[in-house]
C-alpha cells in the first residue's frame, strides 16, 4: 500500500467524494489539483488570508448520506508555501484514528470510522470556525454543486426581494440570502438592483455579506456604489464598507473606478475602508497606479497595522513582487518609508 503523505493523498486513497472551497478572502470553489500542487510545493496558495490557506472541505466517506465538513487553516511561510509540520501532525493523528487502513473506508460497516474522522476536528489545532456569512455561503455553494435543493429560507427571501409578497424583513434568514446570491441569474440581478435603493439598512448589510463572495454584475455593482456613497454622506461607515466589499468582485470598470475615487479622498481612507478594499477587492490592486496609492494611504493611517496588511497582500502570488518593489523603492521620508524605518527599530 502506498504511503499517505498529503491531504490530497488521503482523499484520493479513500475514494471520498470531495469538494474544496476557499474560505479565506471569499468562499469560492477550489480545484483538487490546486491542493495537490500546493502540498507538493510547486505553487504558493493562491488566496491566502492572514498567513493561512483556509479551506472548507465537503466530503463523503462510505455510505454516509450527509457529507462531513472540515474547516482547516494551513499555515504558510513567507513565500505563501505550506508549512508542512502542522499538516503532517494532523495526518498522523488521522491515520492513527483509522488504524492506518484507509482503504477499508467505503462501506456501511466503516461509518463508525468516518464519524471518528469527523470527530478529529474537535481538538484539531488546524480547525477554525468561519463567520456565519462564510458558513452560509459554503452551505449554499455546496448544496447547489451537489444538486440539492436550497434551504427553506430561500423562498421568503425571493418573495421579499421580488416585491411580490409582503414579508417582514426581520424574519429573513442569512442562509436564505446566501442561497439567493449563489443562484442569482441576470433577471434576479436586475430585480435586486431595482430593489437595492430602498432596502432597510439591516437587510442591505446582510445581503452585502453574501454579495462579497461573488462577481456582482455591473448594473448591480453601480447600484451598490450609489448606496455606499449615500451611506458615506450620512456618516454610516458600516454600510459604506459593506458596499465596498460587495463590489470587490465586480468588473474593473465599476470596482476599479470606485476604488480610485475612494483612494483620492483623504477623508474616506480610514483603516476599515482600506481593509474592505484589500480583503475583498484585492484583484483590483493589481494595477501600477492603484497599488502604490493604496499602500501610501495605508501607511498614512496611524490606526492601520501597515506591516500586517502589507505582508498579507505580499502573500498573494500576483501581488507579491509589486508590493515588495514598492516597499523597496519607497523613499525614507515618505509615509511608507517612515513606516518601514519604524519597523526596523
């Protein structure tokens, strides 16, 4: 029997039906090949978050009807590569739990072992608990991927957002909003864009928690920008940042243009807004002018953790070299240079 050295080996050898999801910057599908190449050391993790590769693993072992779900946070080194020791320790415990005979899993008789596998997460140092919006989005994506029906919470959300039925918004569930966003088609996006300007603040914020995980169509993204700018004039920072995060996955035409406007406004560039841009709109920082401006604004914010934020961006493979070059070329008397000097003291 071939030895098991990686998580990918484990799932391949057990014959598990498995789906992977990124759980760091946003909830989105992750190819099994990405995990394999990452564990082999041939690629850095594509979507790092706070120095970790955060994964949601939805899988079935044996004849289990309901899949098991693991949330694993694998630590990364300075180049965004896997730090193998914690993963190896987890695999060792996993194989001991299974009596080192993973090939036996695949029948009803082994469902007790499958349960033991799931119980490993209770005291696993790599385990983490995602926020409720992340959990809702994972559930919505996984059920859709497996061809299962959405949760019962979807129907009242559809009725409320379409305006076809009177529903008290206070009874709308976050899971229903997540199911709605994952299944959003062009018609639904147009209806939502028309409804967005008059949504209660609480519904809007919860909706944005889900929208930040998808690529909003341009018309919807423009409406989100308008709602965010209205919130800014009212001093509502929470709604502004929620809208910024929700627009993060939109096209460069909409999201990039709004980010430029925000970065040009000294009064707008507080640490929360900058975190929203970096956390959900990082792909729009891959711009020769926008990235230096963002890092400058970050350095100018005394309440922002410049070192941590810059390090987090530098772990993103496509941003690593540009970020390092900007830091290296910063003059000592610039805001960035002063931050770097302060770190060296």
